[in-house]
C-alpha cells in the first residue's frame, strides 16, 4: 500500500547555501539536493573559488532557487541583501579558514560574505580545512568570536583530508549537516522549542551469560523517528536507546544502554527536568533470574534448558514526574482493548497502539499504522504512514497536551 504524502520537514523554508573554495565544495551539491528533498527552497551563493570546484551549472540542476556568484551583476546589484532577507537560515558549507576569518572580522568581499553581513537569519557553518589550519590559534580565535555572536557550527569531523593525511578538518557529511539545519530551524520557530523531550528506543537485551541475551525485534526506528521529529520541532531531545542512532539524528543527546535496568536508570536521570517522555522502546517484561559470569556450556546429558525468569519493573509506570507520559502498545490481539487497559494501568496521558502482526506496521520497517488513545475521546486510527510522519502525529497530540497544562 502507498504511504500518503505528508509535508516534508523543511517545507516552506528557504535556505541560502553559501559555498566557499574548498575541495569539499563537491559535497555541497549533494547537500543542496538533500535540502530540496527535505522540502526547502535552496538559493546558492558561490565564491569565485568555490565555482572552480563545483560549477554553478551543477547546482542549477538540483535546486529550485537562485544560483549566483557574481557580486557585480548589473541585473541584481543588491542580490546579497535580497538573499539575506529571504533566508530562514544561512548555511555556509564548506567554510574555509579564510572564510571564517572574513566572517569574524566582517569582511564582505564575495556574495557569500556579503550575504552573511546582510542577514538576520540564524547562521550555520560547516568548516572544512587541513587539521593544522583548523588547530591554528587564529582559526580557533575566529571560531570563538563567531560562536559568541550566536553562529552555530556543525563539524568538522575526523577523517581523511585533501592532503592524504588523517585529522580533524573534514566537512561533516551532508546528511549530518541537514540534521543540523533542521535542528536550528526547529529551534528558531518550532512549536516544541524550549521543551525537553525524552524518548526511548530499541529492544532491551537481558543478559543470560556473557554471550547470550533475551531480546526482541525492535530496531529502534520508531524511537529514532520520534527523536528526529521532536528535534525538528525545536525540542531539546534526549534519546535513551539500545541501538546506535543514525548520523541524521544530529543535535539529539544520545545514551546507549542494554538492559531494562540500565534504561530505567538513564531515563530517571534524563527526566529530572523533562516536559515529555515518549516510551517507544520494547522493554522486556522478564529477565533471567541469574546472569552467569561465564558462558554456559552445552549440557550433553540434559534434554533441554529450563531458564528461570524474573519480572522486570514497569519502567513507564514507575517513572514519576509532572511530564507528559506517552507509551506505546505493541499488540497481536485486541489492539484497542489492550491499549486502553495499558493507558489506564500505567497512568499514561496518551498511548500509541500498533498491531505488530501487520507487516507494514510495528517492528523493523520504515512505516507504521498507529491508533492514538487518550482515554477521553474516541481512539484516532491513522492511515499507513512513514515512521517519521507517524511520530509527527504523536507530537501533535503531545503539543496539545502541553498547551493544556
Ligand atoms: O523499534 P521498531 O523496530 O521501529 O519498532 C517499533 C515498536 C514496535 C517497538 C514500537 O512501535 C512499540 O510498539 N513500542 C512499544 C513496545 C512494547 O514494549 O510494548 P508493550 O505493549 O509491551 O509495553 C507498553 C508500554 O510500556 C511501552 O511504552 C513500553 O515501553 C512500556 N514498558 C513495557 C514493559 C516494561 N517493563 N516497562 C515499560 O515501560
């Protein structure tokens, strides 16, 4: 079944992408494409040096907005003012050491640096340079100056550099930069800005011995989608996960755990000043009564293995505070009745029911078919959605619950 189209995360937003003269300029083409795929309209301003690495023509084929590099264009003499005015965000990627110096001292000698001077939009910079240039005291002082003025940075990362050496100076990968753009745009105008949202993701692993565990089929994708969507709406997001999150979750504070007990401890710490808890994690109801310190050997004379189990505490029911509590119900039978019982028993504000026998819903895939229950109105059954869009619908309810408080 086809998933209905929902508004893209950057729909209606205008990003001005300033590209400067680094070998990493080739990544700016993919970056521009990804921003457009995310719903943004992208304008590209190139320095003359950037145009040598990544020609204007290539950008024209991947974006809908303006591509320009000439600051003396008689047809558009005030283009830098216009670009600065219409930007929801100015992204400079890659930014060379020289560009950082110019930004720090207010030099406007290219369409990129002139636009930076002319804009009042948030500015995000993705530096790219040799590691020694990055470590240079002048560059570090320029970064400090820009940070103090409210400029945000993404990267640089460790890795292979143009010189062939490895070091700190590689421009962050485009999907990470897009994550940073979405986080910053959310913080500037999202309806959850100023809110602290804690999300759990993945299936807990309950150790039997050093090599075996009791686990379940959760991939973490539903929790990642919730963390991503909350971040895009401006929240400060904490994710407690049994699975490593994807790089696109830039800006989310992540703690990786294994067992239900580790998850409980991490959640309790992170919930101290939280406004919302969303428990998408599949927490084991039982754990082995004992965890062996050494690998249990195959018992040649035994017909089987009786594993004694002990009940885990119910995390969401036991975590108290004034935060909005959202649980999930993974059901194979009586979806609505079982979810409604869990909503009451666990003291939740909202429960998200999913039928995990449906191949398009629940564990593992990229889609879900959810029903929202709050114990007040009728259950709201949503159509098949991507996990990200389903997360947005859950957060619509969360935003309404927060507004009521
Ligand atoms: O990770 P994916 O592959 O994307 O799959 C997503 C998902 C199917 C895991 C997710 O959509 C989902 O349904 N998560 C909840 C799974 C679950 O544990 O459901 P439950 O019905 O057993 O538990 C109800 C609620 O109580 C859940 O919010 C659960 O996190 C919580 N719980 C359960 C047991 C326990 N000991 N402590 C808890 O807090």
